[in-house]
C-alpha cells in the first residue's frame, strides 16, 4: 500500500496548513484521520509526518482558524481530540485557495512540457 | 490553559494517534507486538513532535534555556577546580576593567557638573615653531591679562589648581582645610553662584584688596553648623582675618577637593612672572568653538614677544582651546587608556583560554552531544547549549567581579590618591556595571563560540587548540614588553642617585603660612634658633633648613645672567632654594668650587648664591662660574660664590619626572619676601641622625614646642618616601601592568601546558609503540614538546606587529630607556622561553613513566 520513497513528493513550505484546512472542510476530524485523509487523497504522494502535523494543527489553533474538542471516537472506547474549522478558518481557506490557484496557473504558464 | 496542561494534552493526543495506528495495523492482521512497533516506527519520534509543537506556543525557547541553564550549572558544579579557575580569571579581569572604566567615564565622558558644560573650555598656551608645537597648560600673569582684556566672545576666568592645606581658625576652634585660590570670575564662568552671599569682587581679587573667603557647604556645616548667619562672619586663615562673603551650594566641586576659596589676586609680578595660573573660559551664547578660536588667535598676536629658547628656536605662543574636561584630565588620559588596554588584553587572553579549556573538555562530551543530536536535538539547540555552558562559567566570574570592582577602585585610589584626585567622583555605578556586564558577555561569547561551532560542525577534524595558544601568546607579548619598558623606566628613575646622601636623613615640614611669619626677620630667627637647638639634641649629626629638598618639586625662578641688564637678554628658568649655611653639608651635596653659604652672609652683606653644576652647564656654558653675577627676579645682582654638585628634582614639565635641574641656593638671610613662597611650600627641616625615626621625631617635636608652641611639625618623611611620591605615577603603572602581564603570562603558560598535555594523552598509544620499537626517551619527550613550542613561538611572532601599537600608547610614559630597549626585549624573550619551555616540558615528562609494554597491551 505504501509508495516507495522516491515517488513521494516533499510538501512545499506552508502548504500543509492549507491541506489541513481543506480536509477539515468536510467536518471535524482528529489528527490521525487528517494525516490518513491527506495521504489517501494525494494517492500516497504526501506522507504527513507527525513532527510536522502537530505543529501545524497547533499553529492553526493559535491563529483561531480551528477549534478543538475531545470526544469519543466512533466505535472505539477511546477519547480523541477533534479539530473543527471555524468561520475565520473557512475564510482563510478561501483566501489561500485563491492564491494557490493563481500560483498554479502562473507556474503552469512558465513551465511548458519539456 | 497552563503549559503543563497543554503538554499533557498533547501527549494524550499523540498516544491516541499511535494507538489508532496500531489498531489499524492489527486489523490488517499483524500480530499485536509487531503492530505496535510498526506504528511507533511510522510515527517517528514523539519527543520531536512534542518539541516542535511546543515551540509553536512560544514557551519552549525560554523553557529550554532555563532547563539547560540548570544543566550548565550542574556541570559547573561537577568540576569545581575548572570552574574556579575560569571564575577567578574572569572576575579579576572584569573587576579591574569595571574599576578602570569608572575612572575613564569621569575623565572622558561624564559631563562636568556645571550648567551647559559644552560651553566651558580650558585655555592652554601652545608654543609653535616650524612644524612643531608644545602645549603648556599654565599661563603667566601677562598672558592672562592679555586674554582678559581682549576677549569679547568668551568670559574668561583664572585660577590656580594648586591647593594648599592651611590652618583655619573660627572662634576658639581650629580646622585644617584645603584652600584654592581663584579669580573673581571663577564661579560665574563655571555657572555656579554661591548659595548664600556672593562671589568675589574685582576689588577683592586685586593686590591689597580686602580679605574675602567663600566656603564650601561642607565646611560651613563643620564650622557654623546650621546657623544661617554665615555671610559676614570672620575666619582666621594663616593667622589673618578673612570675611566670609559667600557659601557655595552643596556638591559644588572645582575639580579637586576644596574646603574654601580665596581670591587669586593675579598679577604680572611675583607669582605672575612665571607660568602659575590656569585659565578657562565660557563661550558666550551663540559663539562656537571655531569662532572663539579665531578671536583667540587674533588676541595671541598681542601677547608679549616670545623669547628664543636655549637652542635659539623662537616658539610663538598661541592661546589654545580644549574642552574643559579634557584640559583638566589631560595628564590622566593616557595612563588610564594604557591600563584599560592592558586589562582588556588580559580579559581577551582569559576568554581565549577558557575557550581552549572548554574545547578540550568538549572531546569528552562528544558522545553525549552526538546522542542528543541523534535523538532529534537541532543543531541550533546544541550550539545554544554549548554556548550557554561557557556563558554560565564566565557569568560566575562576572558576578564575583562586582565586589572586586569596588575593591579595585579603592585600591587604585589608594595607590595614587593624587593622580586620581581629579576623578574622585568616579564610582561603580550603573554605567560601569553595564560595561562590566558587556565585558562578561563578550568574554562568554568569545570563549564559547568555538566549542559551540565545533559541537555542531559536520567536519570531524578537531579545531587546532594550538591556534588558541598562539593567539594568547600574540596578545601577551605587548603586555610583557610594555610592563618591561615601564619597569625599566621606573628602575632607571628610582636608581637616580640624586646627588646627595639620602641615608639617615629625616625631613620634617612646617607650615609657615602664618601672618606671624610674614616678616623676614621672624623666619630667619626661627631657622637660626631651631637649628641650634636641633643640633643640640644628642645623636643628631647635622641639621639644616631650606625651602625644599632634592627629589621634590622646587620653586621656579626666572634668572638672568650678568650684573647689568643688556638689551635683548633672555630670561631663563631655574629652581630657587633658600637655605641655611648647613644645608649643603647636611644633605652631603658636594661643593665643587668656591665656598658654600656661610653665617657671614647676612641681609646687609653682598647678595650671594651657590649654583649647581647643572645651572653652570645650562646657563654659563660650563665656564668657571665663581665670581659671575646673576639676577634672580629682581634687579639686584647676586654673586655666585660656589658651585655644588647637581641634584635630581621633580620635573613637572614634559620629560622625565625626575631629572637633574639647575638650582640656585641663596642664604635664607638674604631672602626678602617669604609670604608668597610659603603659600606654595612648607619649608623643610633636614636632620641627619642614626636615631630611630620615631625617637627622633619625638625629640624634634619637643624642640619645636619650646621654639613656638603654635607651630607644629606636620609630617616626617625620608628622601626615599619623597622619591616614591615623585615617581608615584610610574610606580602605579609598573605595578599594575606588572600584575596584569603576569596574569596574562600565567594564562598563556596554562594554555601551552594544556596543549602539550592533551596531545600527549591522545598519542600515548602511538608513543608507546615508538618506544617499544626503540625510540629514546629524550627523543620522544622532545617530540611531545614540539606542538607547545611551535605554536607558542608562532604566536609570539604574530604578536610583533602589536608591539608597534603598544609603542604609540607608551610614548611619553617611558623615560630614560628606548622603546626598542634591547635589554627589555631580551628579558621578555628569556621569560617567554623559560615559561613556554617549562609549560611544554612538564606534561611531556609524564612519558618517562610510560611503560611501553602496558601501553601496547591496552
């Protein structure tokens, strides 16, 4: 199921925050699920390391873009910490998405197929 | 949410995450143990994740610094010897630096405690001749009057820096006070007016003007207590009544510690014939220094025509402005900078040394640091921690430096109270302590930067410790040479014989600043009777009296050669000593030609003088002087009846502080006016005796009691003590620089020792093999010493350019010895060779105990 390391892509600086916000758009999620979701939707291109995930989550929390709550995990007898997108987090997501689209378009114009 | 809560929560969150991961793997069919391990593997370091997340919240950096500080302190405690060495070195260097900075602060930076101090300036006379200039900080009466009468852009004031201790009587009480004489405008120019009463009027500041006095606030309290009616009260100064006209505000200082001020009464005659006045100005509002300089240059042209010097050069006088602070402290600035440079050099050597010690210790911590990095500590963290280690060590020294700084400042004052009198408001205040702190931080940084860099560098090759040793050697070289040159200067001056026999001499001073001794006849009788009685004391071999004795400062006197004035004749400057006939004999100053002063020379007989050999050489071209005439100040010719050997005197001008100077001795019976000279000098009773000084001084005191119970002998000194005082500055510099360079050398020796010891320790196996294969013990030792010797010598070579820097600093402070004195350089080279040789040899000698068999087996 894992891709070999050489097919993985390094996350660009700052993009992890955007990916996390995007993931949370579909509803509250805990850290493990966020990591898995990003990995799955990127078809295993990104491996989200915990050393970067948790700093990113706490960074978003400090900015006020996400809030947290502890809750039972479905079907498990275990409490996990859920992250929820706040209204300002949604605004932030829209803003970075616009920027991202512009960036991709701009880079696409420069980068012609070789 | 507290930090602890957040940490706990984060740990819980991570644990939950890991368990979920393990659950999933379990569901995929892995056995529980394998699942847990796989989960942990894919998870990475939880510590790292926590660490990074914590950093997000900003607490971490401070937190980790505090934690590492605890570790650093624990490490410092674990090696007490090492810590103590570092602390003592840093404490000494930082403490002395702080104390010297406190002095420098006052001498260079702190504004003078007067309103608008920027407008105050000191007036010097600059004497200029083709391309050369010499600055003299004193004015003659004529120069002062030229300035006073012509200046429009500045308000000038004149004063005398010479203070005198005088007896002050108030009612039935007597006080010993310091008196300074100042011109009428002195207080106005400084911008501080009396708190009560007024300052002096022009009338009071002129000859035969009313006797007025202004008191300091502290003297007012001592004499009159809190009574407000001080102005108009009478005081007795030197037995003469003075009226108090004003009291200065508390805290007012006129440069030196003064209790009361009296009018200077500047004149172009007497005192004013010589350069005896200091002058300062206050720029009028809106006038720039440049504008005032222009005017002063114009005024300078009105100065009395310059006299050609001995070699015929004409030095044109010109008024020169200096900021008042600079002018007042000009004599101090160079020695202070020299001391600061020396102590900073020692601090730098100490810091490099500590760096070397830390670097050597680092090799023992390599495993620990590697583990920490492997566990996820970032390079920045490790760098920071190692630097912190050095900072902690140095900071312990810095803390110890604070009490030391207070002690050092007191010590410096005690070593030379006169020299630092001008800066006695210096204190270890916030500014000085900040400088100490900056020095400490700087030293910690210098000491820690290399070990820190070494700990994170990917290069595994160790930084060559030898380079540090070389650096220290380069720095210590100018220190040693400087101390050597100052030491030679001091010894050269100290060994000046003086031209008399200083053994078994006691000199007692007596202040004759007393109205009862204004009349010449009274002074003569006092000396005549006093000497007869002292000579009658059993055990006294000889007794004399005179204005001054050799080794100390003498009375300056203008002199002209020839019985009659000749147009265009030149004034020369000699020293004048009035003396009783027994003076030369008691001091054992040899008489070279003619006769000495005699009892038969009285006020009614022909005026005579004995001049010394230096006088003859300088003013009479060395010809037979006996029978020649000179004129001393007045018009009356004085016949030279004898020539004595030269004596060494304190020289207050440029040049060495102790030099053979021209002197004219005249009989005390032919001295006509004592009042002026007795303001400056307390005459000396000179007694030659083999008695214990304590016994003798008691005898002399009882003699004086019978002579005049109102007079008391102030202090008993010996010629050696006088010489010591005259050479006080040299002694201070040489002792401080000696201590500092010794400290620096000790540090270097430690560095060399450590270098050789560590290289021996590293190569024990290799050396063991060599010895087993037949290498000789001396050969092996020689080889082991090599890095120490080589690096040390490289350092010394690198230090040679620094000597040029040192030479400019030392210029003007070394006398009687060349700046490239071969003996000094030879001694320094010898000391360095012996020190470096011993420091290299000692650790190498451990190899003689090396058993090749044991080494090989290990």
